[in-house]
């Protein structure tokens, strides 16, 4: 909110307050609401949570997360072990469709396969990102869906109209070309941003979302 | 938003639109923004997502989720198998502290143990809730925190609300703490704002419970 005078201080305070982030080696830079996070964290969930914490703060327009995940020795897992653990986690998850596979290399997990919806791809990421030994997740899952992308604009626009977070006078515009949705215009907060992008990913036939939204902060 | 004329219709449309929910057997009732979901879904994540979908819709003040999780035959797991899968998921998760345990009974998983923060309790729930064979999660994890005196909790939470992009400057939300229990009162406009406030309260050190008396104006 505008009560936030110094954005860098507020982001520092939020990172310190968030119990799921160890902020000991995080350095925050702010240039007019564009936040850079530099330094290291000891896990991939902390990396993700650091971005989320910074995005919660009023006045933050963009977060550039340059944090490196440096795993403590006890959390290192060899490639074969992490690959097995990750594939088990995918198989046991009811939301992740069959056919999604994980391969680990030096703690970096790559997901491959084909699913129908962007949200299923996210579910696969979520299923593996908390595993001990994960340094990063690369999501190469392809999308395939027979839904007619021509309906996408209407479906997404209707979802935005229903959404509690999106103002009636919202200037967000939704365009499609083939299976790509382009979102442009202004949103006030990252929460509103995520609501718009989340709605676009839900539509059948959307394989890519081009996010040109700007957060006014 | 105010563009939503018929809340029941809008909730139905949102459930249909959300690919993570099969709305075939969900029935929506709306009484002045109080939305009830009746019927069945086939997994616990669908149960959770149905609430989240309804909460996204403008004009919804409360969601009463009465959905039953009826697992397809292929998704049944016996108690021993699901207990093992759940404990593995907890042990392999970097955010869940040691000492949290799961026990499954007829697809209902109960979590026990002690952690330092509400957010860790939430992480344990998330770690198991997607498992095949799971019908419901009961979270009995206790929070214990060696704080000499949880003085300053009100202030820490209030500062977090002041920082939050989602909470307006003229918010009437009040934070009161007694013996590690935070009570939140006042008005919020959306469920997203509601969640921002309750999550900020759960993050504070020394908080063992959050009593949520917030009203959503819708």
C-alpha cells in the first residue's frame, strides 16, 4: 500500500517475517518498484517463496529473482535417487496425468510429457518442487488439447468478469493467435496479475500465455 | 465484481471452467452470497479446488463445502499403503520439519507432531493432499514456539498488513493477541484479501492459533 514508504525496507521486512524463507544471505535492490533479489537460499521452495514474499509488498512492480539455491550437504541427493523420488511423487499424485516424467541432473529436475491443461503442468511442478535435493525445476511438459482456441477469448474474458479481484473498469485485454493467449493492460497488484494469468491458463486449447501485463504497484 | 449478476450461475460457470474440477455432480446453492456446494467429487484436490474456485467469484461471502470425496475404484489404497506413501511424502519434503507423522484410515489421513510455525503445518498438509487414495486430511499438528513473551505479535502482524499490496490503507481489520491466539476482526473485500490477512497472522512467531472473524463484503 501507499503506506509503504521505502519499498526496499518493506521487502526486507517481509522476507525476514516469512518463516519459510531464511533471509540471512538475501540482498534486496529496488529501482522504482523493480526489485532484484541477490544471494543464496538453501532450498528451491525458499527460492519460490522469496519471490512470492516480495510480490506481496505494495509498490512492487516486478521481482527479478537472481537467488541461487545452495543446498546444505545433508540435502544433496544423487541423480538416480532424485530421479526415482521425483517420478514416484508424480505417479502418486492424483492431479498429475499419466505420462509425465522427471529426470534429475545435479539437483535440476526436468519435467517432460504431454498434458491437456496448463494447470496440470503446474500440478506436476508442485508435486516435485518440495523434494529434498531439488535445486531447480525446468518444466518442458507439452500441452495438447482438441478444444477450439477460437472460444478462448470469450471464456477467459468471462472468467475475468466473474473474478472478485478484477475491477469492473479493468483495462486488461485478452487476445489469441492460434493456441497462444496474449494478456496486456494494467493490474494493481501481483494478486490481481496472478488471477488474470491463472484464468488464461485454465482455458482448454491454451498452450502458451504471453504475459504483457504491467503491475502498477 | 459487480458485473456478476447471478452468483449461483457465476459459481457454476467457474467450476465448469476450472479444469482441475469435474463439476458433473456438484450442485450450487446461493443465499445472498452464502454459497453451498453439495454432491460429490472424485479426489481431495478437487474438493479443495472447488472451494477455491467458488471463492474467486465476486459477490461470494462464504463457501460451505459439503462435497463428499467418492474415490474411483482404481484410486483406492489400503491403510498401510497410504500411510507409507504419506510418511514418505513428508520425509522427502524439505519444508516439512522432522517429527511430523501421517496415519491413514479408510483414505482419511491424520497428521500429528509438533512444528514451530503455522506455515510449516500448511506445508505438511500440501505435501500429502495430492496423494492417490486420499479422501480427506485432518491436521492435528501442534505448534510450539519458545517465545519468552509473544508481546509485539500484534505489531508484527499489523506491519505485515501495512506492507501488503492487497490490504487497503483504510482497512478496518483489527489484530488482537492473547496467549498466542490471534483474533482477526473487521471487513475485507475479497477472499484474496482475506487470505492475505490470515496468512500474515500465521507467519508471526509465537502464534499457535488464528481465530478468523473477518467478514467478506463480497
